[in-house]
């Protein structure tokens, strides 16, 4: 179990637990194990996990920062399988109009577009964070050879369902928006249902 490295005050009613600053499945498991263990703690009103940190918001009328800090120091949550974990299979049309940056990514990686597609399809990705726009999931890690930078000049409009690469992450744009990721494909189905939940 990866333990938090730092516990810092974050305003008058929150603590920020910080792990090593990198995208790492072991760190993500630690963050979520602490979030699950602390969510039911008396006085805790919200746990907001990120890649390598956990925001712990509390009600000052019910508990205090020092009480929670001591709880975190002594807590050793179990790193189990999350019963709420859900897997999704996402169809992707690669290249052409659906993936206008596929050839550039392939050239950068020194591979054929077909090899990039095979590498992108091979892993089972972990959702590290949801943000940027509702339902946009930051997934990873991609294969190291597919590590690419974002566009210097973002596109003013990226179609809904576009699948992109940035760093060692991949993501799917649930709705149309500006965006700077390298677009290699597109999911032909709506990513979210009418209630804003993953399909």
C-alpha cells in the first residue's frame, strides 16, 4: 500500500493528502483506498481523489484538521478490489477523418499506423481522473512509444467521441469542444447516456 507523503492544510476546512507526483497504478490504488476509508469518517463531507492526491473536506463543527491528520497517520486501509469498479469496451474507428493525427503519431513513434492501432488497443486502461469537461476520462498508461505532446495550438473544435493521446494518456471527448490532444480515432457511439453516465 502506497502511503501519502504529505498532509497539507487546504483552506480552513480541508486537508490535501499527497503522494509522489506521477501517474502510477499503485499510487492510484493508494489514493482510492484512503478515499474509501476516510469517506465514512465522522465529520468528513467529501473525498476528491486525483492522480496522486486526495482532497479531504470536513465540517469544522464536527471535527478538526489535527484530528483528521492523526487519523490519516494511523490509518492503514486495505488495498482491495473496488466492488464498484466497472469495465467498458469502447469501439474506435481509427485514422482518416476520425483520427486525423494517426499518421503523425505513427511517424513520431517510427511505426506504421496499424502498429500504433495495435499498441493502443492492447492495454486495459485505468481511469485516473475525470475532468476537463463532464465525462472526459483520463486513461492510462499508454505504451511508452506512443508518448506524444499535445498540439501547440489546440483545435477550436474537436468532435464528440474523438479519441486522443497526450503524454502517456489517452482520452475520449464525450462532447464537442476545443482540444489539443493528438486525435487518432473516434468512438461512433455516444460516450455518455442522457443522465451523463458512461454507457
